[in-house]
C-alpha cells in the first residue's frame, strides 16, 4: 500500500531489489544484527554499501565486511549522522 501510494516499487526479494538497473548502492538501516548478512549479500551482487551504525555486532563482523569489500572490489562505509 505504501509503494502504491507514493509511486514506488515494492519487493519481497532482496536480490531482485538490489539488482534493479537504477540501484547504484545499498543503504542498510535494518536492525544491527542483520547488517552483516545484508552488507555481504549486496557486495557479492556488486553494489557498494552504506551502513547505519553500528556496522556489526562485533569487530569480527566489521572485519568480515571489510574483507568482502576488498575481495569484491566494492565499498563498505558507515553512516554517522551529524551531531
């Protein structure tokens, strides 16, 4: 209903949404426990990622995202709103 009201396209599949031709990057604003999964999936699909903080729930998760970005020649960055 929201998509219809505002002229957007609704998706129920992450990969279909991310692979749209007009999607240049992925902004992750889901609960922090899912950041790792979505960030890695997006980078594996060739999209750079901007992620809300905290990037992950541990240093190991953040390092895994950084390593994936390096392997996929992609970008992972953290969004920090201005205070």
